[in-house]
C-alpha cells in the first residue's frame, strides 16, 4: 500500500476456511489489523487463530452466523473494524449486505451493490450483456420464482429453449442450485431440487434456464478495476475440468486460447465490467466453443477460489489489489504491462469419496502434511488434528503450482499431490492424480463434460498392493503406532500441530 | 485378527515376528490361503506416525495413523485404508438394508412402507454440505421398514430403509 494514506486500518473478514486465512495474510502484509468472525464449530479454526481479534457469531445455522449480515456488521462495529472483506461465497455477492455495510460507514471491499445486484441476477446480467454487445449463451431468459404455480411457465420456457437444458439458481455459483435436464419428464423434480438447493445455499430460490452447450470449455477472464475509470484484464483461467459444474482443476493460460481469442475475450470482459461501473477484482466467465466462439456465462463479483493461478502467472496479488482499490488508489498497471509468465495449475483438494459417488467424507485429520518446494503453494484453512464435519464446504485446500510450461506444471502438480499426506479423512487426491495423468488432460483436450462422461474406471489408479498394505498395518499395530505418543520426538505445537519450527518460535518473541 | 479393505469381502491375516524393534512379516493369508510375499519388515521411525518399510531390499517411508478400527497408510504417494477386525467378529450388515453413504439430513422420503420399488428408484434424498444426494433402490423389492423421516439427521452407515424381495 505505497503512496496515498489508506482510509481504513482494520479489516473484518466475513468468512471462514482457506479464503479467510488468505485474506488475513494479505491484510497483515498491507499493515492492516484483522478481525475474524467464527461460529461455534469454528472456535479453534485456523482463521480465528491467525486474526488479531475475533468475534463469536452465535447460532447453529449458517443463516444465524456466516450469513447473518447484521450480526457481522455489529461485529465490525464492536471491534472497531472500518472495512469488511467478504471473501467468496456467503455474503460476498449479496447486494443488500454490501449496501448495509457502506451505509454503516464501513468500507466494503468489493464492487458497488449496484454491480453485485445487476451481475448477481443472471437475468439482468444477460440483458445488460446483450445491450453492451457481449455475446451470450443461446437460449431463452425465463425469470421464475420458487413455487409450484410457476411450473406451467417453466415447461413452456423449457420447450422453447430445448433439451438438454440447464436450470440455474439466479443467485448461484459453485454448482449449487444447478441441474441439467435432458428429458422433459425430469423437469419438475430437478427444478424443485434446484430451487431448494438455491434457497439453502443462497437464501434465494429463484432459478432460470438456459441451453446446455455440449463439448464447450469453461474459460474465464480476471478483471481488475479502480475507482478512477481504470479497467484491465489479467488474462484467462481455464476451468474446464469440472464435476457436476463444480470446478476441480483450473489452469492459466488455457491450452485452448490463442492470443487472438485472449484479446477478444479480454476486451469483452472489460466491456462487461465497465457496463456496471465495476470496481475491484471480478471474474467474467465464458463458455468457449470448439470453433473459437465464446459466450458470456456470468460475472462473479468477488474474489474467485481459483484466483491464485492468475497471481502465479501475472505476479499480481489480487487480494492486495482489492485492498488498494477499496482504499481509492489507482491500479497502477496498464493493460500492456500485464505479463503471462509460465503456467500455473490449481487442484482443489476435497474431503470427498470418489469411490462413493463423491459423497462428502468426514473425520479427523490425523495426518495433514502439505507439500512444499519451488513453485508450490498451498492455500488451506485446516491443519493437522482438525475435524472435518458436514457443516461446511468440503474443500480442504487448494494446491497451486507454477512452472515454465504446461507439461512441467502437470509433473510438478502430480509430484506435489503425491507428497500431500492426508490421513483420517478420505480425499480426492488420488482422483486428482488420475485425472491429471489421463491422456485428454495431458493433451489439453478436455471440455466441461469430461469428468462426467468419462468411464470412472479410466480415472481409477492402479490396484494397490494389498498384501503389502496389510503387512504394514499389522506391523504398525504390533509396534503400537496407534498409541499417539512417539519416542524421542520433537514436541508438537498444541495449536498448529506443527513440530517445533524455529521460525514459528522466533515469531512469537521477535520484537 | 483379520484385516480387510473398505467395501471388500476378502479377509487377510498376517503372522508377525518381532526383533530389535522391527516387525517381520513371516506369512500372510487371504481368505485362509497363503499369499506369496516378498520379505517385508517395518520399523517405527520414532517420529509420530512415520515408519520405514523394508520390502525386498528397498526401504520406503510410510505415514501411518489409526482412527477407530481403520488404519491409514500413505505410501508411494497414495493413501490407503486397512480395516482391523477382532477375531471372530462378523460383518453386521443385514441383507437388504440400505445404509446412509454419508452423514447428513433426510430431506425427502419418497416411499412408504409396504410399497414395491424397482431397481434404481429414488427412495430418499439426503442433504449434506448444502448438496443433495439421492438414495436409489439397489434392487427391486418391497419396502419393509423406513428408519428415518424427513428432517432427521443420520450418521454414516445408519440403516435407512430395508427392502425385502
């Protein structure tokens, strides 16, 4: 935060998990103090430990805690925070919350409520994009409220759009409240499920439908805009490796994007951002068809889960930029200065069980050892000993690698995944490794249907050597390796689970 | 004492010898039949949860942890679960009962007791981590018993529905 004085000094992070940790780290680097909020099940979570102070949010449900706007504004007031960073998910794309924050005299680190509202409502976003000359997905816009009396309207709209189609939560994201319908007879049940999921996840059950484009790639553009009219894009991210519309692996640059497409898509994204007077970091998502044509999907008016791959390849810290822009500083970067350095890939490590249809898994993280080394970054909100419950999103960590080119980035990621040790909770780490090694991913020729249409046996690794595993487990039991206390070991830090690390120890007493 | 792998029937048994803080695996059986095995020995590294596994002249590092009856082993870049069974213990799974594949809340019950269902029919919807999961009939039959109603929380492995032929 060089240059101008910052009009805020203490940031409340209205989130949890890895993004809360990420924002707290960035805030500290910017010289800001941070306030965490936490619900009962997060009392001992990493983000609370890292913050300078924390405020307890009372209640058993998300609605009464992380989605409780007035409690969070009250927490900011009582702790003297003069800015709120919403992270992603939760309240990050609630225009009314952004509004309430600003009108309480607290700086909102995000775009205006007008921008959130316009882009957040996928229907109004579509019309605005059509007006602004940004290409949109072929289909029909059908606003629908939750409730059985709208089924008739839904059916006739569906007939117009044609099958297969996609029902999407108007307020949605992350695959929640989204359903594909290939046959008319499934329309009603899928609609009801989508509306229900949307109400639970976003507090808004409104859904709309659009044509489901097959064999397209998901490519998105990161934009960055200041409050002085400066607007640039930071190239694309390819998030085509998805499972049921949930991103699994993201990379930059996209293997399918040429410099011509990049330039055109970047321009369209900046146009989209400018059309709502966007300020801050945002993402404009496109579907890229195999013929090189692209269509506006939606704009995410927040920091994205996959933002690190852009940071790795452009060298720009996006969360830091969010603070600077919110403080009224100009971007200080011109479009022609944006670099594209090497290749970066992010893999999302989920607590889920690929052998049981990716159902969420729970348990205690008995061992949690993250990989490290040149070009390896781990963004995570958990540590060894933490419990994984069904209360929150199952994403445990993001593993991000950076290397000179795509091939070496894939090798680096696979190697890092192989030394990512998670015991006690089933994860998708093997599945990630198997996906990476699939010919289609290696050659960069995947589309958003890849994971859902690939035979699961193609994504299963080699059969393990079971005899050896039994031999190891039986021996470990005989050696009493379950008794916890090991012989002659370094003391483990009660809070972090890390072994006595000189830097950590120094950090506590350093002047 | 027997060992098995998740969702797999076969039972393993190992004979061990201990010497100098090292455990040697002298023989291994699968469902009673001897399995050929290279020479394997395991020793604890003294560091919590770390062991050295010597297999046929090579040594490898393994991370090991236990939760309940499950032993977790991370070796060669992958994590595995091996389940311990006390001697004589029998599988408790009842014929035709459908277990919760995850902990969560019952969102919908689409069937009634006594109703006939076909294979793949949608019986229940569970919700966890804000996502919905359908419980489908694994085989055709008659619903003998429904153990949970809408809104109830279920633990992983609880019997949800019993289906009779």
